[in-house]
C-alpha cells in the first residue's frame, strides 16, 4: 500500500466524527435513500425487472432552457462535498494532492484510467444484463434527455461529476482517513466497497453487487497507487460511455432493455 503523508496531530474522535459528517451530507445519505427506494421497489406490485430506474432525466420537460439551468445547478451542487473534503484536508495540513488528485502524472493517470474503464465497463454491462434478465435488477435507464443541443455535453458533465464525487470521497478520502485511523487495509477496503454498493441499491441487487465489486477493485488500486486521479478518469469514461452510448443506441439494438 502506498503510504500518504500523516496529518498533524489529528484527534481520533474528531477524525471519526468528520468522516460521519462528510458522508451524512453526501453518499452515506444517498445509501440510506437508495435502500428505502429498493424496499419500495420490492414491495411494489410489479417485479423489479418491470420497474425503471432513471439516472439522468429531464428536470423541466418541454422547457429546454429551464431544464438546462436545473441540470447545471444539480451538477454543481453534486460536487459540493468534494469542496468540503478539500477544505477539511487543508485544515489538517493536507490537500487533494494528498489523495493523488492533481496534475503531476497526467499521462500515467489517463492510461491507468482507460485500462480500468475497459475492464470494469465491459464486465459491469454483462453483470447488469444478467441480473436484469434474472429479475434481480430494475431496468436501469442511464439517460432520457430531450434531443437538444446540450444533451451530450450535459451527459458528459454528469459522468465527470459522478467520477469526481465518488472517487474523491469513497476511494480517496475515506480510505485515506481510515488509514490514518490505523484500520487494517482489507477492513477499510470492505467498508469502502460496501458504501459504494449501498448508494446503488435503488438499481436492484445487480447494481449493488456490481458496484461492490467495482469498489473492491478501485479501492485496492488506490491503496496500491495512492492516487485517486486514475479512478476519476476510469469512472468518468465508464459513465460517459454508458450515458452517451445508451442515448445513441437505445431503440436501435435488440439486446439493450
């Protein structure tokens, strides 16, 4: 595991409280919400495979300029927890560079990210299709935006938001702080992966399992490399391909629900 610089004289109780606060305001709360959505789906009259989970949809149907403003606002609000983490790191004598989120190794980060995206993206699609046809997953609709000029740019921005938010918080910040709390690497990795799976529960059991597996791979990569930047690249590429690919292919290929 690549060791990161130790923060100066961090109180363990305050550090633990900091972690709880960060995730209560972000992906931890999303995990609870996703669990409630899964319970609602399981208790609905229809089976999971006959229900939909829309990831990026219109926020003001029939009003494209208002819709665009809502989309951009939501994208900006979605990365606010990253700003909070950056602030907290600076307060502890560190920075986002401590998590490997910087421009020191752009070529290496891009290459590692592209390789991860290729491996995880293909396996994830196969797992989703298998879970969907087995009735263990909702029909996940990655994108359903109006056919206007800003549709593709917004989808790419949404992919980047997901990549930055999830990888900085779950792969970088959480594993870094748990390392400072002297957690065993495997224990920290398990918690990080389960957290990642939790906020995808709204998609069904396939979404949970696939993202736990992704979390184990991405988390181990962070522990080895000490850099979250390649993971941001990989996650952004995976989601951009999913959002844009679905938008362009849906209705034109038979294997896509």
